[in-house]
C-alpha cells in the first residue's frame, strides 16, 4: 500500500507542468506619437512588449534615472515619471519649469540633453530665441539634480553667447568621460565646420564650460589643406574618446574617418596619436554612435546601414564588420544603443514619413561574432524623436 501511495503521489507531482520564468536583462524604451513603448529584453535579445504600452507622457522622453524614473522634456517643462517593476511607465512624480531659471532667455528646450553616468545629474539645452535681426542670441545648458525620489533641483547654467557662425550655435553635449568629471559635445559652428564643445563638472554638480580644454591630433593628410572636425562622439570606460571626424574643406569632404583620443582625467584635455593613414574610413554617412559597455566595440549607424569597429583604446580603431545589412535591404539607422549583455539595438525611421512605421533591430555582438537576435526586427508605428531609443540594463 505504501509503495502504491508513493507511486501515485509521484504521478501527481510529475503531472504538474513546469513553469519557467526568464528575468529580463534590460528594458528598452521607444518613443512614439502615442507614448512610450516599453519592451523587456530576454537574455537571447528577444523583446516582449510590456502590457499597457504605449504609456502616455508629456513631451519627449530623454533619459531614465537608474531603473526608477523616466525623464521627459516638453517645451519648457521637465517631467519625472515613476517606473513600474516591469519597466512600464507609471504616474508623474513631479515637473519643473526651465523658464524659471538661468538661461531661459535663450529659448525653449531642444534635443541637446544628457544624463550623467550616475543618473543623478541631467543637463538640458535651451536655444532658439531671436534678436531683432532674426539671429539666435545664446544657447544655455541648465543642470538639474534628480533625487532618489525623482524630484528636480536646479543647480546652475552654462551659457554660450559667442561660439557659432555669426550667432551662437546649439551644440549638443554627447558623452561623459569615464570618470564623470568632463563632458563633450560636437556640432556645426559655421556652414562648413564643427568643433569640440567641452564642459567640466563644477562643485555643485552642474556642467560649466571647460576653459582648460585643449585638443592635440589627429594628423590630417598634408595634401588636404584642412584639419579634422568632429561629428559624433562616444567615450569608453577607460579615459578614451571615440570621434567621427571629417575634412570639410578638402576635395573629399564626404569622407568620414574614425579617431581615438586619450582623455586627461585632471584637465579634460584630449590628445590623439592617430593619423590619416591609420584611421578607418566609414562606409555610411554617420548619424548615430554608441560604445559597448566593455569599450571594445563601437557601433556607427547612418545612411544607409550600420557598421562595427574594434575600439583599441589610444590606438586607432579598426574595422570589425562592414555594413550589417545587405545592399537590397539597407535601412538608414538613426539611433543605436547597447545593453550589458552583448546586445546592440538599432532604430531606423527609414520606412516612411514621420510617425510612419519604424523598425527596431537587435543584434548579439561580441568581439568575435555578430548575429541577429530572435524576433528581430520589430515594427513600431509612430516612432520619432532625437532620443527615440533608450536601453536600460537591469
């Protein structure tokens, strides 16, 4: 009887179906006209849409503080939204009016916004106010501290009233140094050239222009008759800066090359030993850049397609993989981002007009292999925005 009882009990136990749950390794946020679509990323890179998507928010999503708060930016207001345990966007926690603080005379908020590596300091750009002649009068970079409860505190402002061609330019701040003490932007300052725009962190935590900044290198072709100018920037975790460079005054002004700079951790100055002879050329017209968390692989998206490079610290980068798309299906890649599990996310708006169907591609990328993730690509209706893609590792 005892044997029969145990046999029957075992049958009951084995009859219960196994329940397996996969813990997401990242949340992926995509801005759409209807709100923010949120995906959970599995260890394989496959995406699952979070129930309730799209989540409504005011303005345009710009950053995520840790895994707790989504920050969005309107015409003058910054908004903070509490995130749910599954990454979904909950209720608004607070908002703050940028027009009430220093630099507001420069205009409304723009797309040149950045969150530091700690997730505590958010810098927003204000630009667009015109003088009587129709020229912009200044650009301002306000910094706010975001508390652990999602609230904003204004810290200070840096203003540009001179840098630009005839009038102050709105130069985006692109990346922080690995020690989080310096930030760098690059942008067009006249019709033909751009320049580095350097910042350092002040004692209060806000960004101010870095008067100690200097740039050395890279060495251009002596026959080109011009210096290199920066287009896109991304820092690695080891005090190096990747920069897409261009020779706008040369006969080959449509040729872009990739350079590496070393960052001085004390002054924020940058220097490069790269030369025109060893800097790799791009096969895409660049519009987006992202450094892998390891600092070993650099992704550059553009028109058309997506390329990968080995990033080699101070040494010149080297080509890792040519265009990841075939010539018959070669989309423009507008934004790129990484998680901490070797997945590269690439968002393309290249399937129609604004608010039409976009595609989100996911690749598994290591220093030795590249492969599409299961389920890629994903169609997204109404996707848009300068920060239309944010990936948050979990």
